[in-house]
C-alpha cells in the first residue's frame, strides 16, 4: 500500500470528483426538468451525464493521462530520451567502489542497487553490470 500511495490517493480524488460531478449533475438535471414541467428520468440523466463526463475526459483526463502516464511509463521503461544522463557518473562511482572495496565490491553494489530500486524491473543505467573500464590491480596514478 505504501509504495502505491500516490495511485491510491489519485483514485480517491477521482472517485470523489466523479461522485460529486454526478450528484450535482443530478440536482441540476432535476431542477431543469422541473422548471420545464417535466418529470426527471434516470435514463435521460444517464445519457446526458455520460456525454458530459466523456466530453470532459476527452479534453482533460485523457490528455493528462497520456502526458503524465505515458511519460512516467517511458521513464520507468528506461527509454533513451528519458534518461537523466547520469550513467557515466554512476559507472565512474561503480569503478571507484570496485577499486576500493576489492572482493566486497559486488556485494556492496548489489546492496546499493537493491536499496535504490535498481532491481525488479526498474530502469537500469546503460551497460549496467559491465565494467566500464578494465580494472587492473597494482595500477598506479601517473
């Protein structure tokens, strides 16, 4: 539940707003029907409120859904255009960890990846898991 709190909150806002839209729409429909001397019918209201709802969704909800949902999906999927271009820096840091930690390096990197959700389907940096440069023991700075 905690991981999907944003989704649950969004769903709650959606349900509250659509309930409010339909409720106030019903009161307006009844008022309009009574002012014209007609009896309000649920079937006529359902057609009218359905049309109004889908008009709003087409212009607002679907557009926003595509912008936010689509962009979030492509960021999650790891498309090249959505990368923040920090792969080179992450590769450098991984190299430094490997140089300093020796045999513990892969365990430390795996722990960091797990902690920062780089496993289980989350986007990974380009060339993740490959050594960006050849690391030789006994290398001395020139």
